[in-house]
C-alpha cells in the first residue's frame, strides 16, 4: 500500500518509516525483492525507453551537452543491463549482520561489533537514470530506504523506473515507500533533502564538480563526496608502444562521458619521440582532439595548443590533454597539482617505478599497466556502485554494499555493574 505525499519532506518521512521494516528483512527476502525489481524493469522496458526519448528530445531542445545526453540515454540493451545489474546485486552476500569484531571484557561482558544499515540514503544526481536503479538496488540490498533527486533532465525516465520498482516491492509485500523520488519538487526539493538531517542519514551526490560542491557545502546531512575525474595516465620511459596506444585509446574512447575516462596523458621525455606520434595518431583516428604542450605539438600533427586550464579540465568528451614531462618526479608533481584524486595509471615495465607510483599517488584508485576505465563498481565485483568516493573518511573508491552500512556494538552481560 502506498501513501500520497504532497511535499518532499513527507516523502522523506515515509522513507524513514519504511527503513525500519527494510532494515529487518532477511537475506532471502531482500534477494527476492531485488529479483522482482529486475523483472519489473525488464517488463517496463518499452515504457522506460519511451519516457527516455521524451527526456532526450527535451534535452536536445534545451542545449543539454553531448556528454550528459550520453549519460541520459537508455535504449533496450541499456535497460536490460540495468535489470541484470540488479540481479548481480541480489546475488551478492548480505552486508548486514556481519560480525566485524568480538571480545570479552575482564568482567565477563561480551562485545560484538556488527554491520547495520544506515537507515535512509539520499542521492542527488543529474541526467543519470542508471543511478536511479543502481542506488535503489544497493540501498535495498543493504537494508536501507532511499530518497532520489535525479534532476529535471531525466525526470520522465526516472519516474518510469521508480514506478516499476515501487510496484515490484508492493508485489512482494515489501513497503514500497522505501523508494522515494522528489524530482517533482525541483530545486526546492533538493534543498530540503540537503537539510533533512535527522530524517536522511547520509547523502551521496553524483554529477558535475559544481553539483558536488553545492551538496558538500550546503548540506547538513552527512555527505559521502564523490568527485570529478581529472584522471591521468603516465607513459613511462619503458612503456611498450602497443600497451601505451591501446590503453590510452581505451581509457579515452570506450566511454568518454564518464568520470573514469582519462583526461590527461603524461609522457616521459625519453619515450616521447617513440610514443607521442603513434598515440596521438591512434587518438585522432578515433575522433579525439588532443590538447598538447609545445613538445607534443612538435612531435605530432594537428595538436591544439594546451592552456593552463586544460590540465584541470574534466572534458567528459572526445578531448584529452597531453604533456611531456622530464621524469617520474615531474609526473608525480603534475598529478599532485591537478588530480582530483579519482584514478591514475602508469604504463611501464620498470618494477621500481610501478611500486613508487602506487605508493606515492594519493588517489582513490591507483593502477599500473591497465585502463582507468576499470574503476567501476561493476568491474570491481560490486554488481553496481553508489559512486566513486574521492574522500578519505568512511569510504574511498568505488562504493558497493559494504559502504552503505554502518556499525554498532552489541554488549551482552549477566548482571554486571561498573564499580
């Protein structure tokens, strides 16, 4: 049974009430509810795609950027992938009730530290209908209710997805108020969500650097900060040409509109003559515009002169900046200066440089000899992700089920009192 709520605050309170019963669901019940969600999304494919078409047409008419249009777009294969991601989440171990620590005090009192749900998870995001499903599924699997503010760009798509998921919960006897959307309340609804301390337990923003900064600075609700991705790849002196070319192209081209795509390529000076012409040519063949420093422009044709702003830009498009550095020290200094602490990778055959890079780079995910596109909850085996946290408290990197739980201590005694 659903309840009609006329304000964003009322919907958040309904989620808080539903969180009590969701938090008590057992592993089998949560798994069953998620499988019902997946089936409902499959069944609603035509409705979701039609709603998405309306959102895309409106987005094009209002000048929505190409990268956001790509994030917004849902066709039949993408909807099927959403449903499959929910099934993957259902198959993961229950993160609630894990015993994290046990001890017995000298007085005989036993202490057990266990994982528990947060309660109500809120999320503010833009033009990302996949987030609607991913966060709802992850929240439910970890025993939480969810309040979603997905933005006007995807409003029709999100409404269709939420409707399908709420109906699925109701069909399994699970309180559908555990999934709430406040899209219809616009920016005022987003402000209310950010100020809902005591009702919403944690807030996860997903989107542009500006959106994330707004949520972090204006929220009274605790925020898990997910950051923009000014992602770097260093082509070291010993980088094999085929690895350098294939990894950089994959990291830029495979899906340029996402936060784990590479934005800056640094090339060791002693490898520049060998690597830059081939890597630039491979990128240009795939439609990428290369913004290069003077040395890159000298070694390769049709390079756009890089500006200072390029080094700190998250393009989210078929653009990449490229710079020649003297050595690994200069590369590390560049990364320290411009990185958003998301993902960085080194391509090299030098074992010492690999270990130095992995140790010294202060990012959520640091890689060697692989594409930055692997920084992803699904690729990490989480089924999906809440986001990629670039902060250092509670969660860092791709966030899955465990990051949507907190802890509590259980104390069991037999009449002890403190002297």
